[in-house]
C-alpha cells in the first residue's frame, strides 16, 4: 500500500537571502500590527498578535493538508500520517495560546472592543477552509458565496474539491477494501454504515491493517486537537464577554458551543461503538 515518495530534489534558491530580517521580511511582518485604539495601555496589540499568530498557523495547517491529500492520492498513507501529526501538534500549540490571551481581562477587552466593529473570527476564511479540507461543510449554502471578499478563492477551492477524508476513503477503495462506489450515503445519524463496516474490520484486526488503522487514528487525533482548541475558545469567550452576542452577529457562547458537535470523520468515530456489538467488549 505504501509507495515511495518520488521527486524529492534539493532546489537551490535563485537568490540567497542576505540576512535574517530580509529572509523573513521582518520589516513588513512587524508593520502589520496596527491597533485601532489610541490608548497606549490597551491590550489590543496582544489581541491582534494572538489572532495573527493563529492565522499563520492556520496557513501552515492548510499547506500540510494539501500535502496530506497528495500523499493519500498516491497511496502513501504513512507520509500522510506525518502531515496529519504536524497539524495536530499545531492545534496543540494553538490551544496553548488561550493562556496568553486570557491574561486580558473583560475590563481590558472593553477598552477596545468597539473598534472591532463587525469583525469576527467567524470570518476567518482560513479556519473555514480547514473545516472544508477535513470534510465539514455547512448544510446550507455557504455564507461566503453571498458575501464576496477576502478568501473567496481559497474557500471556493477547498469547498469544491474532495476532502482529506474523501481521499482517505478513496485510498481504501483502491487498496481493495469493499468501499461502495459513489458518494457516501449518510443516514440521519450522519454515518454511512457500509464505510463503518469496513473500518470495523480494520479496528478488529489492527495488526493486519496497520497503515489504514494508523491513518484513521491520526485523523481522530487531529479532530480531537481541533475540538480542544474550540473548547478553549468557548471558555475564553465566556470569561471575556459572558453571554453577550459576538461582534459577528451570533449569540456568542451559545453558538460556539454548538460547533463543538461538528465532526469530520463520522465513520471513524462510529466504529468505536460498533466494536462492542458482538458482546466481546468489556
Ligand atoms: C477574547 C477573545 C475572543 C473573543 C471574545 C471571541 C469571540 C468570538 C465569538 C463570539 C464568535 C462567534 C461569532 C460571532 O458572533 O462573532 C467567535 C468565532 C470565532 N472565533 Fe473568536 N473570539 C476571540 C478570540 C479568537 C481568537 C484568538 C481566534 C483565533 C483565530 C478566534 C477565532 C474564531 C473563529 C475561527 C471563529 C469561528 C468559529 C466557528 O464558526 O466554528 N477567536 N469568536
């Protein structure tokens, strides 16, 4: 099942950088934090930095998911696992960022919140693209289609192409697992029982299906890391604005709590219950 990674060459940079600041474009990078508040003691710099750092990590995650897709499409499951692990670790880092942000109290936030206007993390097109890349799609027509703006191309690209999970299932089909042709048929439970049965066979005999098993568990690790990030976000929001609505127009904490139920890999999750169905579970 695993194929060698081909085409790895060592490209020479066309023009080597002259210095660290030049290589990293530090002058441009460090000019990008522009607080709207005029108060010097405001925590807005912290707020902007934490968001920008998060967006930079999101950028890396999308890059890694792109690579994971290429690996899965070439049946290189273990190579894809490496990419997925990196994404998981990045989300672990992002979960730690809330500790820094939570040094900002509600009173601190109040000093500059009005300057945000309607700006909200819900407009983070990179975060939305990560959801699309992994396989979550809004049930209704996506909001960005009605509101063209930054990130439109990125969102369209990730929304229309098969997700990482679709690619994983396609790799199973190519490897001879009895995956039914066509789109998954998910019932009200959100699970395609035919795909779940295939995974059930894998999870009952992990040694015989090690690479598939390992990849499925890596996907689960990543989903959990994103859920934990979401959870820390909800708690940070609650302690900062309580039950106030968000600047993006949702109910705030109430809305964010519903996102904790979003799942990317329904059959990989479902298999945890069916493993016990023959009565052998403890
Ligand atoms: C004190 C700090 C923060 C507060 C009070 C806050 C508040 C909120 C609220 C209320 C929402 C729901 C949408 C709305 O009505 O606005 C939201 C969504 C979101 N926020 Fe934050 N947020 C904070 C920090 C952050 C940070 C640092 C990030 C990192 C990028 C972030 C990313 C997001 C994302 C991606 C969503 C969309 C979640 C989804 O739809 O699943 N937020 N935020």
